[in-house]
């Protein structure tokens, strides 16, 4: 067997802080995919087929923002009212057409995610129009329908329009409550205003209210982060994501790193302590961990779409810049707004990057399980578990996991490093391929 530190981590007195090199990407990438080409006829034929996936979701992309946040590298379009109105009208028309296709009708969808960008920049009437466009889509009785956005400008009219249209989960990008940190990150409201609005919405108890926090932002030291966690609890919200800051190429934070004007930021070891503080404090307060980065205090919060996306479910995307997969084909629509709108007017497929279908394997199962913090061996063939066991034993010896007869459970350190561990597992399989399960590592197939 071949082992490398990027697979196994290293022995350290503090695995939480030093088991791996600092995290460089928000997600792991298991397997290899190759580009594919579909002509108009093949694309049409794709939508006439029936799905075999038992887990399906819709992703609707709203590519507009009023302001670019410092940590973001994918600002797409300024939130001009007429631009948004034209886009929502076009997207709604596309959804109404697609809702009649055999592919859509073949199986129910368990989740809908309206993301961006900033979907909450839509008006109340636009939110209502978009949601009415989903009428013909077969949603399961307990489908999770999420609207993402920011609190600034999200008035009661938008809240009610979303509820009336079927939204049963709201996710707001708070990032930090601290006013100085928020201003440096490009957020719009003060700490007091954010807490007040979250409390208002949470007390209504109409639907779960979720907030995203980022640890490691400029000016956010451990004291500020501890107050952020206290503020989350005080706000009364129903769920929270804790994400480590990753310096993305093209973001304002990356540019600041290259100048002398860079604001102080926590290093990787400090970010590890910040994660541990957040996890321990929430769990001591009876918040349940649904994944390595998500906690809830209300059973209505399921974080279903997020788990499905990480576990390889079929996700049908709509909108400029939207990504997902259809019958195994990876789909990423182009971000150019005018090209997307022109294609719809001409009745042709919008520009998209497409990758070939992936043979059915266990990559999604493994990623989804590790993201949840525990891999039950019953999810995999015994021979594959046996093949992975040497890696699992090394993770255990480095303080990253605990093994039992039935499962691998990540430690607190393992939960912090779970993306690095996922990448390490796929590297292990690439360097030590299991002959009977090539699709775990060799996720490629020639496309006609």
C-alpha cells in the first residue's frame, strides 16, 4: 500500500490544529470527469428520458448582488431592478416549459434550493412568480424548499410571499455579527440590526431560519468569534452553518493578501480552535450536529439539499450560472446573462459546460457519510471496507477518527479536517485502486 501525509494526516500532539496542511478548497473532488458534447437533438433526448435516482433536487440560480463581499470570487451581476425583473420572467417561463418534460415528471423531488447571488433581492411579486412556476414539478409531500439571501432589504412582504409560495426554510448569510468584521467583509447591517431581525423572524416560528457564519475573517479574532457564537444562540434561529474562510482566487481578500493593507486574520491553527469552540459550545447547548459544519436546535431543520448535493443526488439546475447533474451528466450553465437569455429567446439550450456520465460507484456515498461525521460500513461492500481499513487505522492513530465494528466516526479533529480526509481517501483509492470497484476512483466514461 502507498501512503502519503495528504492521505493519512500526520502524527501531532494537536491533530485538531496540525493533522493536515491548511485547507485550500471548500469541497473535495473525488474521481475524474471528462468533458462531453451534446448537440440539440441529444439535449432534447436527455429531457425525454426518465430518471432512476431516488434522491432528486432542483437548484434555481439568482445571479445578482447589490455588493460584492470580500470573501466571494463569483460576483456576477449588479442587482439592478429591471435586470432582475427580466431575468425572473425568463427563468419562470423556462421552469414552466421544463415542468412538462418526462425527465422532470418521472420522479419526485425532495428539495428545492433557490440560491445565488442574492435571491432575497427579488421583490415580493417576483418571489411569488418564481414559486408559482414550480406548480407542475412533482415535489414530495415533505419537500424542503429553501430561499437563500441576506437580511438587509428582506422585509415582511418578501417573507410572506415566500411562505405563501411554499418556502419552508430560510437561509441567511450573516458571516459574522461583529459590526467591524461585517463592514470589512462587505456586509450591510450592524450587529444589533442583524440580531433584531433574526429574532423577529425566528419568533414567528413559521419556518426554520438558518444562518451561515464564517470563521477566520479579517478582524475576527477568537474573542470576536466567541461573541459570534453567543449571538447565534441569542438570536433564536433554528440552525447554523460554521464555515472556515477559504481564500478564493479573485476575491478581495486574496488581493489584500498581496498588499501591505491586509487586515489581521486568524491562521489555520487558530481557525481550528475557533471551529472547536463553536462545535463544543453549540453541542453543550443541546444543538444537534447534522454534519461537520451544520447544527440545529429545531427538528424541522433538515439541511436536506446541502446533504443531497454532497452525497451525489441528481440535481437539475436552472438559470445562468446554475450547476447540477442530469442523468449523470454534470451541467454548469454559463454565467453570461445575455447569452443565457438569448438562448432562451431562440428556444435553444443555454451555453453550458457538460461532463460525461459517471458510472455508478460509491464516491457520493463516501463523501456524504464523511460530511455527516460517520461512515457506516453497511453502506459499502465488505471488500471495499477491507480495502479502506489500512487508511482508517492510520486516521485513528492520528486522532482523526474512532473505529468500531460497524462504523468509522470522526473525532472533533476529524470533523474539522473532513474535507482534507475526503480528498485523502480518494487519493488513497487512486494510488491503491481496488480492482473490483474501479468506479470509485475512475469516474470516467466515453461520451457518444
